C-alpha cells in the first residue's frame, strides 16, 4: 500500500500557505467590493488546496494523485476563469498543486516517500 508523499505534501502546504496569505492580503478589499461573493472567490482555491492536503495525507492507495490532480485542475481552471481580476494570485498555488500531483504519482508508483528526511 502506497504511503503519502512528503514532497507532494510539502508542495500542497506551500500552496495552501500562499493562498491563505493572499487571501489575508487582498480579502478585506475584496469583501468591501464584492461582499459574500469574495467568500466564493477565495473559497474555491482554498478548498481545493485543503482538500488536496487531506487527500494526500488520508488516501493510502494510488487514488490520492487522481484526487489531488482533479482538485489541481479545478484550482487552475478557477485561476484562469478569474484571471482578469485577482485570479493571477491563484495561479502559482494552482501550478504547485499540479506539480504535487506529479510528485505524488511518482512517489506512490515507486514506493518512495519523497525527498524530505525522516
């Protein structure tokens, strides 16, 4: 049974931290401009990153990269959909989720846990 990839987990955590920081920085202005819509605007990529973290850590088989990949596609699509506004702030975390999908798939296929020690 494949174990969680530390490399993929690290990339997902970095993406999640970037999204939280971006939300904290731009969120108040977005809330003033869009009200509850800003919760949807920031909530989709945050939910995708958090869901990817839960999937990577919680799913032990080779299904985890599939779930992380699906969430990465949704996050990437959302960043491109909102790209004319603030969506460019979502692009790098979405790309990190795509890379995390690849790392997770390789690590689970080879039976390694990734480059992080311990």
